[in-house]
C-alpha cells in the first residue's frame, strides 16, 4: 500500500517472479469487473461510488484469493474501515511503500492525465502541494501497515529484497 506513484504495481509485478505468486492490482481488478476505467467511474458516478465498489471488490478479492501479491489503490486503506478490515486477516502481510512528495511528483507529473485525482493540476508545484496535503491525510492509515519501506532512491530490486525478507 502507499500513495499513487510509490511503486506498488511495479514492485508487485517484479515480486511475482521471485515469489512465484500471482500479482493482482486492485484497481485493474475493479476495472475488469466493472468493464470500465476508474476515470470513467469517477466521471460518471463520483468518488463515493468508486470507493463503495472498491470496498465491495476488496472484500470479494480477499475472500476468494489464494496466496498472492496484491497492490491496493492509493486510497484503499483510507476509506471506510478498509485498513482495519485488511489487518484483521491474519493471513495477510501489509507493507507501506513510503515515498516523499518530491519523488512522487517526479514519477507522476508526466502521467497525471491518466489519473483522475490529479489530472487537473498543471504545474509540478501544484502537484507537490496536492500530494503533500493528501499524504498528510492518508499517512495515519498507511502507518497501520505491519511494515514500512522507504522507496526514495531505491531500485525495484532493492525494494523486492526488502519485501522478500519480510515475507520470509
């Protein structure tokens, strides 16, 4: 778990090879189940609708899935009681990929048009301010993860090694 751009999907995909486990991106799972993009869900029905669908599919995924690596959406832990629901499952290990706003801006600015939460921001400075405020609100939820890994200035290989130690 972590903020958008922290590396959840990239790390999850990388770990599937070393851990021989399937990778599931919750956002992609929701899009496949709903047969529409998250951007479309936001535009057509608003964020609350999406968050309700997100919770529904989170419950479905965690009840049905065999051992897997799952990347949560950036907001997933922060809505309803999702993080507590996740942490109640003793078979799950949660990891917060902690990333600074400056690093997130570097990763996200060029792809912001594909992310409905930030597509309206026109400068790196505006994006950094938005991320900093958003992180301030979300960090209390992210800190409920069982483990934390700082992603700044680390390669995917280094991050994977840290996660593998946690899972060992």
